[in-house]
C-alpha cells in the first residue's frame, strides 16, 4: 500500500526530530508540524498499523526500517529542492515551503535531473 502525502509528512517530522533527540514523542511531532495532538495520535496509529512507526513502553516514537527508508527519501528530496530553489535566488523560507509542497509529488526522473544539474 502506498503511503499518502500526510503520512510522509509525519515520517519526515519524526526523522528530523530524531536527528536532534533520541526521544521523540507525539507532542513533539504535533508541535513541529503545528497539528493538534488528536490528529497526530490518529496518524501515528495508522503509521503503526502499516509498520512505518513503533513506540516503546514510554511512548517514544521510532521509525521502522520501512519508515526510515520513506522518511530518508522525503528528507533528501526536501533538502535537494530547497537548495535548488535557493540557488535560483529564492529566499530560504520560501524555498523550504515550496520544497515541502513539491517533495511529495516530484518524479524520480525530475529529481535526478535537478541533482545532476546542481552537482555541475
């Protein structure tokens, strides 16, 4: 089953938060994304049922290998697109916001072309 854009957003949030803290909680994800705690709880439950995320007895969230693969791919897309837009003269905030919207739907072929172009 393919993961939806919203699921990718949650996985990326957990991925980013776990880079700076080994203890990621649902409330951290809610704060990071600006979503309500009930919305995050529902999404995390769905991600758990699809084996993207698990939690320990203390409620800390962790990505499974499957979840980490998806999150890493989305995060890479985000950073590549943000850098690309900045290199075109777009301000950092706009570049990051636009990258966030595009990262979920850009084709692998287009992303590879951007990567090749920016590595010249």
